[in-house]
């Protein structure tokens, strides 16, 4: 029997467990990946070298000013709880700093875990949203399988091809999306993977459309209706979501809305948190920043 979450509050809690808990992490995202200086990250940083802003206790020395200091990429990042899981579960509370011989393995594990936890987010979201139907059993199986993988030891995790696993799960998520969107009357046309950079979509009715993997950098989506719109992997950096209706959208994540602009009138799914940098008023902003395009991770 499936364990569909009918209680929205509980569904939100399950997904909240798939969010970063930096206080229980060894600062893995601040060490493991390499960064090239860009609009998102102010300096070059080689892989497996700590960011110069990382403190001895693994806190970020400029956390309160990341955007102002040229590190907006860090402000929007969320590891889906991979950091604390690798630190506390896979490596039993040890850290690359205290035990240097595990450092390389820890960083490799983090890269795999981040992808697995993101997949787990989508599967959990799908189970929370999808009504009773045969697809739920497959979803439940996929979620349990993914959970088991995240609990494997470092040696086994090192053998996981996370990109291939993502490809394997993707058709299942596509079927969920199609099922959910089929319920929408007068659906907007699909624009999966579309180049919509700085597109003028103010007030657009995008209900039930697939915008999966689309490039919406800097797009004007003010007041757009995104009910049951599939936004999995859509690049929303600097997109203007003021007044947009995102509450019933599909597969929207915290990093996506953190990278976008919104306001008090923007509605978001209950499992997400309203970004702290969004103004609490609905007054129009005068400036618009042109985002730099980059490859999606
Ligand atoms: S890896 Fe995740 S939990 Fe760890 S510091 Fe980065 S965001 Fe926080």
C-alpha cells in the first residue's frame, strides 16, 4: 500500500528534511566544488580547497552579505540536505578537516549525494501531489530505492553514476507531470527546454504547460499564471516573478525561487520558503539586472 501524504503540512515537512542544515555539515559546498569567477561567485576557487570565507567552525564569514559581496550563487544554493547527510550519516560526524584522509572520499560522496537528494526531492513532491493511481506504486518504489542509495556507505556511493540514475528516473517524473497537467483545462502549449531569455511573459497564462529545462533568465513573468506548470530544472535566474502564481506549480525548488525576483503578491508552494530578499511590498522595482548565462549544474 502506498503512503500518500494527504496532509499538506506533513508533505511540507518531508520536503523540508530535504533542505540544507548547515549547522550539521562540514561546509562541504564551500570546499568540494570548483568555481570560476563570475557574476555568481566573486573569485576562482579550485576543487577540494576551502573558500577563503569559510570559518574554522564551518560557518560562512560573510553569510549575511553574500549577495552584496559578489557571491549570489552561494546565497541561492541548496544542497537538498546532502551536506548534513554526508557529514552525519555517511561519515558519522567526522570532517575533512579533522580527518584529512577521508577528505577526498567525502567530497566525491557529496557530489553524488547532492544529485540523489535532489532526485529524492522530486519523487517526494510527486508523491505528495499525485492522486491515487497506479503510478504511485512506481514512484514509491523509486523513492525507497533512492533513499536506500543515500544510506549506502562511501565506497558504494562512489560507484553510483548519479547522472545515469537521474536519466533513469526522468521518464517517471515526466509521466507524473503529464498526469498532473492533463487535469488542466485550456492548457498552454509546452515549451520544454525553450530559449525564453528575457521573454516578455507578463500576465501570461502558462497553466498546465511544460517549461521543464527552459531558459527563463531575466524573463518578465510578472502576474503570470503558473498553476500546474512543470518547472523542473527551469533556469529562473533574475526572472521577474512579482505577482506570479506559483503555488500550484510542479517541481519548483528553493534554489530556483532564491535566484528569481518576487514580492508579497507572488504565491509559492507550501513546501518552499519565501526568499528573504524578496520585498514584502508589491511596489514595482525600477532596476533590472541582466543575468549572465551559464551552464546549468
Ligand atoms: S553543503 Fe549544504 S548543508 Fe553543507 S554548508 Fe553547503 S548548503 Fe549547508
